[in-house]
C-alpha cells in the first residue's frame, strides 16, 4: 500500500488531485512528483492539490510541493493548494512558504481563481 493515494479529476480546465495519505521522503514525494510531471507532459498546467486527507508532510514532502510549484511555474502554469490541515498550514508558515503558495479552503473559490 502506497503512502500516498492520488485521485485525479477535471473541473473545467483545472486538474484537481485529491490526495490521501502522507507526503514523505520516499514513495509519497515520488508519487506526487510523477503525477505532476505527467500532467505537465499532457499539457495540463492548472493544478489544484486537495490536501484535506493528507495527514502528514515531512521536509521532503515540502520540498516536493515547492519543486512541483517551480516546475509548473516554469511551464507558465499555476499550482494551488486546497484544504490545508492545521498541521500543514503551520509547517508552511514556519518555513515561510505560506506566502509562496496560493491556498484556499473553498474549492469553488480555488477553481474560480485560475486564470
């Protein structure tokens, strides 16, 4: 059983990744990386990561989120975060990354924010 399950769905031209599990060194961050890479190759550059069921992110997982963000930005795309748990929000605040990511608590608002 993988640490991280990723379900993909389309909402208009935005790809929503519903993630469930942990984003940690090893499988979790690899799963995220390959999902993002594949979407970019498919030309899908508006990506919303739904983190509501992600219980834990370690420093490697944070690194993966940042690297995913950078990859998508380079491709002139947008990566946004949805439903951060308090734990993840605190982690992003401590690492000063809360200001880097566009984060939302409401999926409709998040989807409307993509240009």
